[in-house]
C-alpha cells in the first residue's frame, strides 16, 4: 500500500509539472486572463517592446505603437492607456505585445536586475519572446522566466 501511495504521488507531481511547462498561445490567455489567476503560465506568440527607461515611452517596433506625447499633438498620438500598472518596489514594468490580440493591455513586471539583463539582451529592438509568469488579472503578473527569439 505504501508503494502504491508513493507511486501515485510521484505520478501526480510529474503530470503537474508537465502541465505547468506547456506554452499556450498569447491570444488564448488574452481572451480570458482571469482563468489563469494565481497559476504559473507560459505564453508564446509575444513580443517584448523596447521602452525608454525614463519616460516609459515606446521606442518602436512591429507592435504598432507610437511614442507618447501630449494628447492631440501632431504626429505623436498617445498610446492606448489601460488601468495604470504599478509594480511593487524593486520591480520594473515590461511592455508586452500580444501578436494574436493586439488590443490586450496587461500589467507585466519583473525584478529590476532581471529587467536590466533583458534590456541588454534585447538591445533597441522589439523582440519575440516566450514568458513564464504568475499573477492576477487585477494586480498584475510577475515574470519569472523569459526566452527570447521564439
């Protein structure tokens, strides 16, 4: 009986870790983000949008965003604004573009030192990526792992 119990526990652990590692398309997540609240999620079909660290204005890329300027200023339309993203102290907001759902705006953030490394790896380009994170649709998502060039 003891061996059977150990076998079942190990089997459930393996199945659970396998499910956490499956990458789902970003548009599936964007269609119902509350479904994934407080679960570890890996998303594909995303782009990390390079931003200016001082103002939060986007530098450009295939995400189709504009540099932020004064509302109504000629040639610089404002980026669409959702609820403000307020990452905790020691964390920095990351601009994520969903290729399959371009209108989705979520609050994604990562630790400051991890964000600095991401900026060094991305350079000045918008980069395709795969992200692993956990969080809540109301409070935001903490990115724990990223893989570039996906």
